[in-house]
């Protein structure tokens, strides 16, 4: 069944308002083989990323409301490999 443009727009507006809720916790693995945990605020914005890449390098990022990293561990300039 195909929804009318009006219905699709109304459903989109309801989703954006959070009427159906937001995903708060996500655990998974990406195509790059990095394992990740993402924690979101009540509005569905990702605020914490915890990941381990395919080479075994861990990363923890704290994000502001717009998704910019305010703190990254290890720092961006630090390149290290797990032995």
C-alpha cells in the first residue's frame, strides 16, 4: 500500500516530534568491521560513541547536541595500535 504525500508528511512530522519514541541505545558492527555502542539523549541525538575498530583500536567520543565531538579518547592526533 502506497501512502499519500499528506500521510507521509504527517508521519514524518510525528517521528520528528518523538511521538513514536527515539532509539536510545544501539549496539552493532559496521561494514568496516568496527564494533560500536551508541548512547543517545531523550531526543534521539547520539551523545556517546564507544567503538573498537577492526585492528583492535578502542575509541570513546562524547558528542554535543549537534553531533560534534567535545572529547575523544584517545585524542584524534594519537594513532596507536593494540598489540
